[in-house]
C-alpha cells in the first residue's frame, strides 16, 4: 500500500508518502524514515521511491517526507535552517512511532547527502533509532561554507549583492549559511551507538572521500564504510544505483528484521 500522509510541525504541513507492506492490518513492522538532500525532495536522485518499494517487498515499511521549503511541503527555502531540518526529522520520527503499522522498537533512518548529515545527528539525538544508513553524506559542507565559498563562488559577495546565495535556483539565506558553517557534524553524530552503514562513491565530486572517512574516526567501532568504485554523488548509473539499494536492503534487513 502506498498512501499520502501529512505531518504538522511548527505550524507547517510536511507532506509525505508512506509505503506499507501487504499483510494483516495493524501488524507492527520495521519502518524506515528517509531524509532527502539539500534542495531535493522525497523522490530523491538516487531514487527513494525504488528503495521504498524494495523495502516493501521485504516486509519493511517506510516514510518519505519533504522537509519544509522543499517539494510539496509548506515553507520557503529562504527560511530553511539545518536546526529546523533536524527538528522536523525528529518530529516525523516521533509521529511515525505512533503509526499503527510501525514497530517503535525497529525504526531505521536513511539520509542522502545533506540529508545524511541531518540523519546522522538525529540518530544521535533522537532515542530509539535501530539502524542508520548514510548515502553520500555531505559532511564537507560546514568546512566549505566556513571557508566562505560554495561551488567555487564567494558566499559573502553574492549575499551582499542579492541578500541571498543562489544555490541552483534556490535562495539560500545568510542564516542557513551560518547554520551550516557552524555545524559540528562529527561531534553531534558520534554519540549514536547503533549500527551505521555509509555508502559512498569514489567518483563523488561533491562530498570528498576524506570527509566521509572521518565519520569512522568518531564512531565507536559501530560504523562501516562501503566505497563503490566509479559511483558519483547521485549514483547516476543503473549498476551503481542497484548496488546502493541492495546494500542498503541487506543492512536494514540484518538490523531491523532479525
């Protein structure tokens, strides 16, 4: 079953799509929440839809939601902050635990790119996450923005001229720039003690490998990094995307269904 669901948080509606495996009603199932990347939405480039359908075939429910200012959810991108995205993701998780199909003791979290950064922090700060999977986590973002540039362009110069930074057609506010630049990605993620699976392509030109490897230095032996040869940031070929989805499925099956 695939159905829409509206969450409410901070006076806004966050729109989502819920996937529920076939079976008796009110059966409590392991459930995965997806967090999309910067300027993206609940479809996501590496295809959250196909991943949700794959999980559904294996008895795992899932929820894909649009963060505020993204996709079909309320809000303007100019008002987005990482602190707000963390709060929204936590609120969605808390609501999902109360769904009649979800097993609150078997909740997984998958995040893509900047959504991976958000998911890593949320897993550490929201109790009860049974498994965490990060796709191409953009842990480089705070370091890049703190250096005053994004995609080779000066943040300060563009913000002074326009009042915002043009991020692929989205108005990135000075508040969002400051929020990301000051984010302690590794320190806030490290307290999570559940299993972590990180998937990253060695041809990723958005999130450099050395920043991804640093996650392993901060987790307490509970994280594994799978490097996929030839894969880019968006997992833009059929073989690479298949590897991403199958590896994620194996990891979630191992930790949420056993």
